[in-house]
């Protein structure tokens, strides 16, 4: 019963993070299409490095957002592992619960 609100909050946050990942990915793909479409002009004016750095920066943002999203996906299943894993000593369960709760906090 305790896991339902936690899972709900994680699911809502997960959807928001997935939207952020998709927006960043769309930005990166637009830049890549722009580069492919204007390859002759980019080569003519030697703009390879500025466009490469723009794509790399966008890709880094995308990977950072994707990392947060994937970590949240792992945390979504974590409460079930904690509460239903009888092999864990009971003294460890509060520790894992506090980690799961801290990962879903807004400051994450």
C-alpha cells in the first residue's frame, strides 16, 4: 500500500523526463538535418567545427537527460524489490527506502 504513492510520483516524474529527452532529441535531429542539407555551404565556409560543437553539446544534454530518465525507471521498480525481497535483512530496508525516496525528490 505504501508503494502506490511512491510509484505514482515516480511515474509522473518519469513522463516529464521522457518529454524532456524527446525535446532535446528533436533539437539534435533538426541540427543534424540542417548540416546534412547544407553540407556544401558548410564545407565552403569551413563551418564544420561550429556545427560539430553544437551537435555535441546537444547530444551531451540529451545523454544527461536520458541518464536521469533511466535512473528514474530503475527507481520505479525499486520499492517493490525492497518490500518484497525477504532475503534482505530488515536492517537494510530503511536504508534502501531512504535512497529511493531521495532519488524521487524534486531536487534530483
